[in-house]
C-alpha cells in the first residue's frame, strides 16, 4: 500500500502507544517510590512517628477531642475542588471548538453563567473571607 499503514493494523498501533505510555508512567511511579525508600532518612523519632493532623497536635487537644474545628477550611477546599473540576469540562470544548455546532457554544455560555451564579452566591455568603 502507498502512503500509510494497513488500516487493519492501525488500532493495534494505537493500543501499543497506549500500553507504552502506561508502562512508562508505571515505571516512573515505581522508580520514585523505590528511590524514596532507598534514599530517604531512616531514623525514626517520636515526632516523626506522631500522626499529622493538619497542624494540630493530637496529644494536646486537637481534632477528635471534642474541640470544635473550623469548617471554613473545608468550605474553601470544597469550593476549590468544585471550580477546578468544572474548568476541566472546558478542555474537550476547546479541543473540538471548530467542529462544534453553534448550539454547543450556547451550552458553554449557560455553563459559565451557572458557574458565575455559584461564585456570586459564595461571595454573598462571605465564604472566602478569612477574618
């Protein structure tokens, strides 16, 4: 055949690329874990073995001892996750923008408006204020 691979072999080549990428990613992860285990410090101390509770000392009345923990940190974390995931939905839209029908553009505008309504709600409730 002229100018290209056999059409029946093309999916096999695409799967081979995926498998190679997967093996490289797994290899990098395994090498990182092994390097950390081999090269990292090995002296254990009381402080290093103590559970880390987001900066609170668990032995002196931190989280889980009846003391109230500020919910504000969780709210900010949840807002970050929500808006971060929502922006990930724009990647497919940006990739296929030239091929989309005009209706998809109006769907994207509706999506942005919904995000804007959520953002205005967060601002009115003063969730992002630290004082």
